C-alpha cells in the first residue's frame, strides 16, 4: 500500500495535467509520449513527474499544484512574492531568470539522456534537443537583460 503523501502528489499531478489541457497537450509540450504522461496521470501507478517537468508545466498553467502539495506535506504554505521584489532588476527577478535557465537545462539533460539510451539519436530526438537548446538560449538572453536592468537601476 502506498503512503498518503504519494496519493496527494498523484492527485496534484492529475490536476496539473488537466489544467495544462490534458494528456495530449502535455505530451506535446514536454516531448514525451501520451502513454508516458498517462502513467503520471494514473493513480494506480507509482510513476511520478520529474521536478523539471513539474516546473515547466506549473509555469505554463500558472498554478503550482505539485509545488503546493509538496509544501503542504512538509507543513508549509506557499506565499506570493512581495510586489517590491518583483520589480525589474530585483533580486527575485534575477533568481527567477537563473532558475529558468537551470530548469531548461535540466529538461535538455533529461531529453539527451533519453535520446542516447539506445546509442542512436533519431531525427525526432535531434529536433527535441534543438528545441531545448533554443529555449536555453532565449532564457540566457532574458537573464542578461534582467541583469543589465539591475546594473542600470544601480547607476
């Protein structure tokens, strides 16, 4: 029998998948098969979403279902960022910019690991890797702009 905390996380995963428009939309967004996503959605399997995918989907739908569940299991609650910390060039914005790079880098590494598992990188897998690299490039440019804005704000 699985612990209650596991069921709370599975329910949060199911809510996240539903909020992100279902199995097919999530599979397309993250570059996994529908069957793979369906295992995360099935309460009778012990498959859990990797954290980088949780982060990606929560960012896309704007609701921290799994993050909130994890916090609740630890006796914690989530709180919104103070609006003053969300100003351009703020410490929170710089942290967020760097976190976005690491999140996409984790996705790249997971997809690369999947691609080389059989020692053959297919054209589809190359497209996924190139998409991931492109996202990282955009996040780096965004982070550079955030840090430049912080420097400009300080004079």
